[in-house]
């Protein structure tokens, strides 16, 4: 079982990351999936997405949960039946789950140059401290995207825009953490954020 990394942020918050090396069949075999989960995975056209979906269920098992303990609300946000907060992500050959007693969000992204092309769609304030001739520009953009995606998953409110409603305070990659804000409908919410890099990927997660 390729559990790649476990991060104990504190006593209440744990992150687990899985490196997806198994075949679809090897991932599916040990799992006891709900009928709707099985229908969902069988309906996926991409084996990469199927393996990502199944690896998340293996992460749940590593936490001591099963697929039956997980459900989704009307906005597609995952929840656990015991009331703890959960967030889920998968990207290519990695997946991640964060579980906490507080609200959380997580995202894993592959570091790719093409993120610079769409930067103006999700970056506004952050351009004040970013420089496109910085050799860490792509990595920093990926951190910002991952933090904002994590915030979006945590808040799960339709109509929120990365560029307009989310703000990431200046950071260095070596910091491995920063602060982010949601500014939405005259209310401001502050979140602690953390990030790490591995094998050309960036994982970011946020906690309330």
C-alpha cells in the first residue's frame, strides 16, 4: 500500500497522501463500495480518474473509515457521518485526504508551465508580490492556485471567484505556510494555509 506521506498538523488535523501505482483492478479488489460509488467509478471514462477515486477510498481505510462513512451534500462537498470535516483531492498519480474537527480544504496540483497562461484568471492582489521572471514563479502560482482551490472546497458556496474573493498573503516557498482570506458579501474570513512539494507536484491545504 503506497501511503506516500502522513502529516500531523496538530492533534485534530491529519493529512494523508497516496502515490497511485496500483492497477485499477488491484485498487478495486479490497474495497467495499456503496452501490452509487461503484456506479460512479464504473461510469468514469478515464482509468486515471477511476484509480484516483479508488485510491481516496484506500486513504479513508487508512484513517479507519469506509466508503459507507462518506457522503456528499447538494454542493458536492464530502462529509463524514461522525461529524468530522473532510476534504479530498487527486491529481494524476497522487491523491490526498485531510480530516479534522475544524473545516478544511485540500488540493494537489501538478506543477506545469501552462498555469502562467491562466494566471490572470485567478490572481489579482498576489501580482503585487509575484514576478514572472522569478525562477520560482510557476511553483508560487501553483501554491496560490492550490490554496484558492482548497478555500473553494472548504467554503463550498456557488458564485465565489478565485480572483475576486480569495486573497493569499505573501510567502516564500521555504515558509511552507501562509495566511489566506475570503472576502465575500461584506464578510471576511481568515484561514491558515500550508503547502509542500514532492515529485513535481504541490499539495496545499487550509484550516479554519
